[in-house]
C-alpha cells in the first residue's frame, strides 16, 4: 500500500508518464496528504493529535495570537479529513450517552478563524476548574470540524475538496435545491459549493455518525462574522418554546448579538440536525475581527453566554448550576 503511494507520489513529483510537472500548490497539498496518511496509518492516535495541535499552534502564531492550549487536552478522534488530519473531540469524563448532552462545535468553516479559540478557551476554563459541569449534564467539544480549511496555506472556508461542509449534509431537499441555491443565491461562489452530491465529504460522514451515536440534546455551532444568534428547532410546541427561551437567554447574556432567523439552507447542519433530527441547533455568529484583541473580546462577550447554554437542561427548561 505504502509502496503504491510512493510510486504515485514520485510520478507526481517527476512529472513522468506524459504528465506535466505539478504546480507548487499541488505539490504542497500532496506532501501534506502524504504526511498525514503516514500518521493515520501509523495507528498512534496520540501522535496524530499531537501533530494537529502543533499545526494549530503554528496557525495561531501566524494569526498573531499566542499559542493555543490544544496539546493540554485529552482529545479523541472521531474521523479523518480529506487530507487525513484527525477530527478531534473532547468528552467530559462524566458524560454518558444521554439526552442532556450539549455538543459545542467550532471551525466548520476554516476561514472563520476566531470560532476555533471559543471551543479551546471553553476547554481551558473547564480544565482550570473555573467552570464545573453540573451533575447529570454531558458536554462534548469538537474544536475544529474542518482542519484542512483552517490549516491550509491560506485559511479557506471549504474543505480540501473545495466543498462547503455546512452545505453538504443530507437533507430532504438537497437533490433538488442545493446546486440551484448555490447558483441563484450564492452566485456560484466557489467558497459555498455544496458538493456534487450530499454527504460526499468524509468530515460530514464523521459528524453525522457522531451526532447519531451521542444524540445530543442541543448543538451549539460557532461561526463568524455576521454577529447574530440563530436557532433551528422543530418538534412539539413545548420543546420549541424551551429551545427559544434558551436562545433569548443566550442573547441576553451576550453583547451585540441579535436573535434572528437567517433561513434554512439545503445541506446545512441547522437543517440536518435542527429540522430533520429535531435537535435544536444554536448557530452563534461572532462579529468580525481576527486580531488577538478581537479573539479575546469574543471570549469576554460570548464565553459566559455559551456556558449558560451548556448549563441549561432543555428537557426541564431549567438551568443547572452545580
Ligand atoms: Zn460559517
């Protein structure tokens, strides 16, 4: 297997067999895949997670931020990206498969860089004992759903296949509408390409399997830079009412965040999980800004609101504080 890959790689580098020489970008992408495939096949998840955290730290420094604390946390792997980077999650030790589980997700759009630190800073506070998970509630963090986009030579919204992961989930109207929406509403913006078919991307497969396995009570997904909170929620009247109550509370506990209805998109996480699975999805769009100052301000303005959401039990409609 590895020998085959080596020949394929040498052929790419050498431009043999009638092929032209690859561009610098093709070459560096191939080298990245090569490195990560070797790590993936080595069967040592710790090494893959350590290398991912090293790349995240390098990205942080490039953005003018201090190092992340990624390497401090005991992440597990729930899947692999197109370029073979691990998709990681942290599960609080007390978490069981429960219907009182909060799933906090960051970094599905690789160029929305200040989303990622919100997940990692939340973990830092939990690890420092500044935030204690109330008994009976579960908590899982997926800090970087699109590592190839966030860690590309230049950060990019889609994954390494050029697919917008937040348009690639299988939803009932995907076949008829995804490419039409892309053409009409997104004017074929390549950053928002939904893919040739739904669930074509390994990242989306892994996220779907994960959600189906853990069945979270709610999902909180962090984006930037639109500055609003949106809720996708379906189900019986009382469930929707409690979900909305939390959304209003989150806005109340945050600065400069409007509660709006942005609309349903074919293939979005909000559509897949919020509408089809009836798991309320809170999409928090942070305001613009990628400087160190903006990153810290986002945590100041929205960190508490996120923690209150994790403390909220949607089943009973109450906050649990210890
Ligand atoms: Zn986004």
